[in-house]
C-alpha cells in the first residue's frame, strides 16, 4: 500500500481531537460536565455501548504501544506477495523463529484475506514480535485491516473512528508449537467481527510462512576469496 498501517494510523486519527474540541469546546480539558451538556456523548457513541467503547479503547492502547515500539526498534517493514513469495494452505503451521524486535509485515491483497462481512475490506498486515509468555518465548501477532472507513477517520463520529482503528486480532503462539490456524484461531482475541472471519486463519498461515522462510534475515554473503 502507499501508506502503510503504522503511518496511516496516526494520520487518520490526528484530526479527531481537533474535531471534538471544535464541536464541544473544553471536551479535552474539562474533567466533568453538567448533566444537561452530556448529550454529545450520545452523538459520539452513535448507539455503541460503554462496554464496546471500553474494549475498543483497550485494543487501541495495545496498538499504539506496539506502533511506538516499532518506531523505537527501527521501523522494520516488509512487504510479501501472497501466492508468489509465500503460499496459503490449509495444513498445520508453527513459528520456529521470528524477529525479536517489532516488525510490520504487509500482505499483498489475496482474496482469501478479504472480509466477507465488510465490502472492500481485508486483512492487510501483521505486527510481529517475540515476547515471553507463561515462561516460554512466544510470537505475538497483531493483525490489522484495510477498509474504506480509514478515509473518514478525521471527520466521522468518535465511536466510528474507534471501530475502524481497533479492528485488530491479537494472539500469542509459543515458538515451535504446531497448530491448525483454521481451528485454533480462537486463541486470537480482538474485534469480534474479525476473529470470526475465515480470513484470519489464512492470515495466520501467511504470517507463519513469512517466519518460517526467514524473510526478515539478511542474505548470507559468501566470500569469493580463494584460500590457499
């Protein structure tokens, strides 16, 4: 894509604070409002429950921390061509080795990565990093989506901006553990719409193929010097 997710995320949401302050002066600085002035909450929530907003905000905190670490770790970004460089199959997969630092892997659009429930939307990439979980080194995968809603992030209602930005699925897989991505995808948590999509299984396969092939590793340079 022309604007990879780590950069697009900040750009798309940058206008929300200014929009809110313009519509509701003091909203970002006032700690409490009279009951009569809270009608804006209903407008900005657009029918979304407080529980749903809290879950979306939780996912955004994870994503923003991850992107911050990505910047600190050197902004490693890889683009792989599904079907050319990596294949999507239906077998068992594992993550034998992954980069220790956060990297972002763009997945060229394959129809199997398209979301059935949302037109013109698909899983576009995954953030990968190594973490320690339950006493084991593990791969943490955070899948993100491309969808038309990104283009309205600066102008739409706050809850709608959060819905698009927080459409992620996060999972932790112990390194070397073999599993079925189309059966064990339930270990991934996140946006309910995304975690129920068949595309998430295919995206896990693509991520495991990237890891197994070691596409982030520099090529081995062999010396041409002749030893006598």
